């Protein structure tokens, strides 16, 4: 019998399995798809490889969770460092987001001059630095109420906490308006879309603490993962003996001292189960009424969700060596059927022999999308909407990054929340986790369920999505399971 059966090998499932395996537990990991890493996976279509969504890999240095795990688990990732991490286009302005804080500041000051920019950005940098320095002292978190232990930990960090406390819980937009003289629509959009892609909330929905992490993510060490983002999950699971790919877990039954997992590869027994599913639909695997109630309650509490519209294609490699990896276009108008005004484009590295092949490079484009626009449509209308969005995105791409106008696109495909639902099984195809907006800040779900021995990992049970948020959530869960695991 296994100590832990982990259902799903997204970032959460892969990282948690790897840590538990390192601690000596007997772990089995199931993934329904033929690639690992879920929303951060890499799929093959008609001979070419594409990143599903996630393309930025952040934080192998300093206080970030990946840096800690890399060290503890002795991992070696196939990465290339990138700087600037992002090239942002807004009207006729181009802003390179360099890692160096002074260089980054200069770019911002050039694009959005403000006498108080220094003051604003100093608060943002200090807040995020202190969060990353002190965060681990506040783990593990299993309850919303501050425990005695937590209060003692706060005292330990009191010198740092007093520095950020005055602004931490302020609304980020209100703080920006109070501090800056010229927060025009473009500057606000620039700030807002940083918080949207990291915390799933616009500037006026998040507090300064959360905004600081989103606004400074381009200042962290950013990497390109060679061979596709799924290789990062492969690195995590490389020492695991029992990884079942293309294996769907269909049902989980509880007996007195064990769980039985019914899968497409047969039955497996485990003492504990960790679900890398969203908190909203994990109930589908159980008959247990408590689990069902837990899921339904979450559905009712966290009603704000985002989906994604994605496009994938190959292009002739006409790009020079210095062509940046990630391009973020911020528009004046909404992309139809998405409620989003941004386009995020990532291009595969020239030296990536898997994704860049036959003189072509692999492109993944994504934008946030409203979910309701894609469900309950007849086939023709669904297809029509997809076409409208594809054409709109390409038109904007040609406008903002004209080099694409002159290159041939091959194998253009696109994905909607329905596509994410089909492949990753995520509830309503919602991605990016539960928004870390002020409304939800003190209600955020925890990885412990009402049923002993059943835990959850992933971007709906710990604030923050992507590599930093989900791997931190996995660390938090392991510390709840095994208090001996120190970071
Ligand atoms: C378009 C897009 C762009 C993004 N860009 C970035 C980025 O650049 N950088 C970044 O860090 N993050 C990014 N993110 C966010 C990041 O990808 C996600 O937050 C993260 O991957 C979520 O991980 P997760 O562990 O919650 O699981 P998921 O990715 O949801 O994975 C869950 C896994 O479980 C499997 N599964 C589900 N049910 C079963 C079952 N019954 N049996 C077996 N297997 C099952 C699924 O197939 C899936 O592989 C992006 C997300 C999207 C959608």
C-alpha cells in the first residue's frame, strides 16, 4: 500500500510528490494526460510542440520556493536565463522589464514620468522583498484564524513587518492614486495587467501586498525552460518510482484504514490521497457527502474566476538573436468574448531543438478570458467566436509587432475554457487559481479537507498561481503533513 496517492501531475502534484518521495514516503502519481504539468505542460500537435500556457519560469535564486526546492531536492533544470523577462507594448510605448531594479525603474520613468514614481516603486520593491524574506516563517497555514504560534512568528519579524504594515492592506489603486501625480489610463493599465497575470485581479481589486508581488515578478530571475515547460515537472518527478501517465483516476473509495483508487490502470491502495484537482470539482471522485459539501461551498464562495483563450502556431524563424521571449501587448479595447485587453506572446528559443524545429519557432499566445462566453453554445457559434478572437488577436499582433506580418504561420490552433476543461479537467475550464483579490484575502481555501487523509494541492488552495504560488502551496501542504520538513 502506498503512503500517498497523488491525483494529477500539474505543478502541484509533481512538486508535492517529489518532496514526499524525498522525505521517504512511498508515493504513486497519476496523470491522465500523456504529458506532465497540466496548464504548465507542453503538448505535441501534428509534429510540433507547444507550451500549453505557462511559459515563464521564475525564481531559481534567492528566497523563492523553487530556489529552496532546487537546493533541498538537488534538482537541475534545463534553463536559459532571460532578461528582460518581458517586453510590454502600450500604444506607441515599449517598456522592457529588466531584472535590475534601477534599469527597470528607468524604463518605467521614461514611459510614465511621475515625480513620485520613486516613492511608489520603493514601497512596491520593499514590500515584495520583505514578503519573500519572511514568508516561510508563517508556514504552515491550515486555518484562517491567527494562532498563538503565528503571533509569535510575527513578533520574530516585527522589524520587517512594521516597514510594510502601513500600506500592505491598502487597496493598490487607491495607494497608487494617493502616491502618484499622473496615474493616467495607460499607466494604470500597465500596473493592472501585471496584477491580473499574477494574482488574477485588477489593480483596484488587490491590496498593496499582493500587487507588490505581481509588479516585481519581472525583477525576479526569469528563465526559459528548454524542451518545453513540462520538462520542469519531469525534473521534479525524476526520482519517483511510480508515475502512471495516461492514467485517469475515476473514483476514490474510503475503507476503514485505506483509500482505494479506481483508475484506468487498475486499482491502487493508499493511506492518504492528495488531489491536484480544483477545489470546486474534486467531489466528482468521491461519494462522501462531506467532500461534496466542501466543494459546493467553495463554488458558492469563490464565484470570480478567469478562463484563458490561447493560440498556438509555428512561424518561420526570421527573428534575430535578440528577439525577446515574452511580449505583452496592452490594448485600448477588449478582445471580443474575453473581457480582457491584453495579449501575451511567447516564442520558443532558437536553441530549443524540440520546440524550434525545421527552421520554425513555436508560439503560444494567451489572454485572460471570460468563461461564460464559451459555454452552452451550438457548434457553429462556438467556431465563429473562436475565429473572431483569432482574427482579432492576429490583427493586433501585426499592428504592434510588425515582423509577424511578413512571416508564414503554420498549424494555427486555438483553445478556450472548454479546451482547458477537456484536457486538464479543471472546473468550468477556469485557470490561474482563485483570484487573490481583497474580497477573498482572508477566506482563501486551505489544503486540508473535512475528510482525514484527503488533501488538495494546486492553485485553488494556496494564494498565488504559477510556479511560485503553486510550489509554495505544495511546501505548505508537506509541512502540514510532516512537521519535520523545514525549508
Ligand atoms: C494560459 C496560461 C498561461 C500561464 N502562464 C504562466 C506563466 O507564464 N508562468 C507561471 O508560472 N504560471 C503560468 N500560468 C499558471 C500556471 O500554469 C498554473 O497556475 C499552474 O500550472 C496550475 O497548476 P496546478 O498544480 O494547480 O494544476 P493543473 O495545471 O490544473 O494540473 C492538474 C493536473 O491534474 C490532472 N488531472 C486532473 N484530474 C485527474 C484525474 N482524475 N486523474 C488523473 N489526472 C488528473 C490534469 O490532467 C492536470 O495535468 C498560466 C496559466 C495559463 C492557463
